[in-house]
């Protein structure tokens, strides 16, 4: 009885960080939506600017910490946080702060999922046969391309892009590098929108959150997606020729 209880307790302990993230995410979804909003940013913009002007380094550190928490616990408001980075710090270094914070937050989710589920699930997939093993092998053969692809495609939810790599055994260093580089295009776009919020506030308007889907923005990102998918397509073609 004791021998079986210890592994079960160990497995539960490993899953606690991921469980905590999921619980906080659910609570945050229902309680923080009104606070982490564009209206909140608009109402507090003067106070934020005054605090930044008097405490620039502290503002940077607090901003990055809040952004990390938002991403790590999948709280609502990641887009608003990105806009705030641009509003407070301009496109640069605002984009750098946004990308750094988002990467740290994503890595926390990745580690929690990998520690709680990833290693065990990856081992099962490696020892399995048939379709499951083929899927795992396909991901392993094209990890860099797949990781960049899920970051670049706007339709892939950020939480999903953080969780899936952990469940298929992607190495931490590869996840961090692909996340940092892969989110640059979208982060720069939304940070630049945030940098122009002063004029938006003066006109009493709201920012264009759908700007990333406009042709002059979307087409270059889709081009990057094609480049990321190209190695996968080439391997698939070579594989068919080999058959």
C-alpha cells in the first residue's frame, strides 16, 4: 500500500503547478476581465505616465513582472499588456520588454506542463506503435519548423502554443529560442499600436485590434509561415519519392 501511495503522491505533486495555473486562469477569466481592459488603461494613463517619468526602471521591472504573471497564468489582458508596453515605452524598447516578458511567462507554463505531464506522455508516445508513434516522429523531425509555425500563425492560441510542445518532449532551449523569435512579428505590430495610443485617447477612440489581419501586416507574416512550413513540405515530398 505504501509503495503504491508514494508514486501517486509524487505524480500529484508534479501536477500541482499545472493545476494551480489552470485554477488561477479560470478564476482570472471571470474576475479580471473588467480590470485588465483598454478602458482601465485609458482611465489610468496619466497616472501611469507620471509614475514612469519618476520611476522609469521600477516601472519597467513592475511591468515585466505583471506581464509574466498574465501570460504564465493565462489571464485575460495579454493584448492590453502588449499595448501598454508600447504606450509606456514606445515601440522600442517596448517591444523588447513585451517579448521578454511573454517568453518568460510562456516558459513557466511549458515547464509546469512538462514537469507534470510532458515527460510521462512523451515516454508513452515513444514506446507506442502505429499512428501515435508516427505523429510523435513527425513532430520530432520538424521541431524547429513546427515551433516557429505555431508562433507565427495568428490563429493558434498562445496557451496552446505553450502547452503542446511540453507534451511532445520539446527541449527547453529550443522552446525558449523559438518562442522569443517567433513572437517578434506580432509583438512589434501590437507594440507599435500601443505606441500610438496617445492620439487614440485624445480622439476618444479605441485601437484597431484587428490590424494584424490587414493585408500589409498579414501577408508578410504569412510569408514567414510559408518559410517555416517549407522544410516540412520538402521532407514530406522526399519521403513520398523514397516510397
